[in-house]
């Protein structure tokens, strides 16, 4: 799986467009190897400028020919790139600290920018490059939530429902564009410790877990409003997206 971060130029300045190209290569470096079985053309310059010499044997090259059958991505948000670090406001995303906020997109409690159309764009970009089915292995929204009673449906997380709905509608658009989307899985069904920040307060789940960052809590679990919505999404094979 690769991190599917959609990056736009902060301005139309050619330098910012080139900055986007350079950032995209951080992902394409790996997807080219996975999907095409060889290093991308721009790898040689990277190796040369960093003084890297690879002892690649013919057996190594042969092994690279065992390419993937599909591409798996995680997609949460998008950001902007600029050649001038003084321009723009930094994002709050833990994977995109060197990128900038897009003034046209809202943000979560943790500064991650919400951009459903960016998912359609990313799906099209990767499918155009590799013509391989794409699995959306992760997509979700982490927010600060607090339950005081552990009763089901106390947390009315309409923002999570709206997030999923808007992203899945853009997946429909990508499929209509001709992209072969293999599947979609939400991150994640139950609140858990964030692997990036070791926090419980960044809650993604349909199920609330009574646990705090300091380790306190009963570990009792309760359903959020999004629990039943996602169940209905599956039961109706997506028809509720158009209700």
C-alpha cells in the first residue's frame, strides 16, 4: 500500500508546479517499481545527486519483474506544495508537515484537509499510469469525541457520515471515468491508538472505546451514529448514497 496524498501547487507559479512534480515522485518511485518492475527514469538522477551506488544483479532485475496485480492506497486528505517555504500555512497532517494548507478545503480537528474530489483525481492519476485495479485500503476521518455515558448513539457523528458519503460519491465518479476500483475499506471500524501519534483522542471509528491518552477508561464500547449508516451502506450496496 502507498500513501495516496494528492498534492496541488499552492500557486500557478511554474516553480510550485515543479515542486508538486518532485513531491509526486516520492510516491511514483515505489509504484513504478511495484507496477512496472523497474526503477523510474528519474531514479538515476536521485542516486547520482545523493552519491548512491546500487549493486543490482541480473537476478535482482529478474525479481523486480514480479509486479503487483493491483495498487492499494490510503487516502485521507490533500495538501499544496510550494517552492517558497515562506508562502502558505503548514498543514496539520502528520505525514505532510512539509506541505501547505489549501485555502479551498476545510480541515479536521487535527488539521487534515478534507478533499473528496482529490480521491477521484488520485484514482484517475494512478489508473492512467498503471492500468491496474486500485484498492482503497484506508479512508477515514479522525476527530475529537467524548462519551460520558457509554450509551449507544450518544455520539452523533454526522460529519463522519458526510465525509464517507462525499468520498464514496467521488469513487463512483472515478468508476464512471473508467477506473477499475477493486474495493473500499474504511479506517477504522473501532477507535484505536493512532499509529502515527500514539493518541486515543484522534478517533476514527464507528464504535467508541472508553479509553483516554493517559490510559484511563473502562474500555467499554458503544456505537456511534455512523455505525448504522455504514451498515445500511453495505446492505443497500451503496444506494443510500443517493438518498
